C-alpha cells in the first residue's frame, strides 16, 4: 500500500487568508503541533517576502525535527538565496520554487514567451540544485496551461534537478475528471516523469478542492498540499482533515494511507482557529461542532441503536472526545496539574510548569472548574507572552453613566516603559474602552472588525476577543483572552497595535 505525503501550507498559503497575521511565536506553536500531527512537510513561509517571514522559516527549520521544513521562492536567485539562508540549518533543507505557465500569466503578468519561461524555470532549478538536496517546482496556474507546453517545461525542470513536480489548481478552476486527466497526460507525455513525485495543490473557489485532490491521488499524485481547516486565499485551500480522513475511511476505494496522527486533528483544528481568528463553521466536515451532532429523531434513534447507522466517522477517530476524567479546580495540586498537562500532550518545559501552575491557580480562584480548553489556553498564553511588546495593558476601569454612555479609564505601559493614563467616553463599554485606547496610542487607528466568543461553556467561561484594525494605514489583527470581556477586548486591541508596529519596523529594515 502506497503512502501519500502531506505537505502542509497553513503557515504560508493559509496565512494569506484575508485578516490573518501570525507572528513568530504563533507560527512556532502551530508548527510544533503540525509536527505532533505527523505532517511530512511544513511550508513555513516565503523567506524573501519580509524579515518576519525569514525569521519564522529559519526558527521553524531549526526547531522541527520530525517533519521536513520548506520555504517558497520565486524563480529568481535572490529568493533562492534567502530560502537557503533560512533553511540551511534544518534537518533536510528543501525549497519550493514556482513560476507561472498559463497563457494569461505569460502575457499579462510575466510578459514572457514560452521559451523565456522555460529558460527562467530551468535556470532557477539549476541554481537551487547547487545548494538544496530536495527541490520542488510548481507550475503556477498549471490547470489553465496548454498540456503540451506543461509537459515540455516539466521535462526540462526534471532534467535540471527538480525532484517533486507540483500541479496547482491556483484559481480553483478545474473539475475532478479534468484534473485527473492532466495527471494522466503528464504521465504519458513527460519522458522523465518516473524520476519524480507528483504533487497536488488545489484551491476551493468552486468548492471542489478536496474532490480535486482525491482525483489527483487516484491518478498518480503521491503528495497533497493542503491547510488545516482549509484556510487560504479567497475561498481557501484543500482541507487537510477532509483529505486524510477520506483516505482513511474510504481506504477500500483509494487504497492509500498517510502517516497523519488522526487523533490530533481536532486539537490542531482548534489551535489554528484560535490563533488565526478564523472560526470553523458549525457544518464543516470532520471538525465542525455539528459534524457528529444528530438533530433528527430518526437519526438519533438510529445512532442510539447502532452508531454506524448515521456515523461513518467516530468522534474518537479525530480526537473529538472529552476524556476529562480528572476535573481540576482551586483545590487541585501541582501533581494533578502536571498530570493533566501530560494527558493533553502539551509540550511544556519543566522550568515553565511553576509559572503555568500559578496562572492556573489564579484562574481557579475565579472559576469553579477548569476545562481542558482553559488549560490549553493558559499554556498558549505563556508561550505567546514571549513576543516583543511595545504597549502593555496595566489597568482598565469602565463605568456606565446615564443612558448608554460609558466612561473609561485605561493605564498602559508605553514603548519606553512610560505609564500612560487616559480617560474617554463612548456609547457603551467597548466603544468607550476603544476610544480611550485610541487616544493613548501614537498613530492612526481604525477598528475594522470585532468578534467575541466563549472558550468552553458556562457563565464563568473565558472570553476570547479577535479584532482587526487599520494602524497607520496597514491592516493588523489581534487577540485577547480573559475572564473579563472588557480586559480581553483591551488585550486584543493592544495586541493588534503591537503587531502593527513590529510589522512596520520589519518592513523598514527590509527597505
């Protein structure tokens, strides 16, 4: 039985989702979880795009040991050089070079002839081969490329040293039957096709990314590029969890397997959702909250008698099960806390456990029972607290006056550790808070989006707030977590400002 390699591009293509802006600490947390998920290849970013992307790819490649780490590069020497510097210290440095091949891209974007496109692709692959042991080459917009030309350029890049050939449906245009025919054509018309692995990369513009990916596997692809929760540009990418579970459940049909640890799927999905601020739709296959819910009386009766009447996937298969046999609270000791950390599979250094336990006890003083989600949140907050801070929340007070008007006072620590105290008003608590914070921050800030959700259940659940702002005419996102909604709101706002400042500084350093 063959093995399908999973190429995860959540940190590169997934981060290109509108409104998603992950920092280094968050990318590293996701990468470590992808490693735990047993992903074969992690595309950590686009090293030449920015200083932040370069640092993320470099740090991830130095940290991850059980998955291969790669970076994206255009077919230009400066991109390849940046990728090498970022990846050279990794366990198995590999590069992902792309160049558009379709007529519309050749004419309007590249302004190059077919011969010039081939020359540029071959030159880039040869240059990369002087450094990288593994080279993947992608024909951007392959599915709108003339098949004879696609076969010609693929043969040339294979001869130049490419070991993986990716056939992306860049704009989500193709149908499953057509996509399968592309792979069959290449297998029959590229003389050196047996020397390489074929990869699929599908977008979901017409809702066919998963179906197209599976069609590619049926027709010879041995690597699938995908993202957690299907996030990505426009309508998103092929969803990893859908593909790997489909291969598992319908093994009788596909007769292919992956090395993915299926029990880590739900946790990985939740982590990516939390850090990106992209909520998983309730009806999302595999990981949506309704994926295993049964409302119809007929369905409920059938499931109670025999689960397989209406469940082809068990919640336990993807780790969607509450094994919370040990309930933690304010009387729990450090041993029980450590046991819970191990039970949840959270990678925590021994020196961090003491601080985490103190944070746990502080939360337990205000919350009767601590859920698994609370423990995971505490660990995440600890890991992400190490990021560079410019502004930091000290105190928030909000009082209601007459009607809906509210009066807010905030204390924040500024970039030079100065204490900033500001007063403001607004129509309601959140508006008063954000008006006051805006007056406290240097630069122009405009709130574009504000969302709140509870973490866990019950009236004492933690509040998680996501915001998107325009800061000095650049979009930035932030998140905040606290039992108090207003404090969580303030944390999210300040987090977005800090991200905006960091991104601006990295851009100026690059220029």
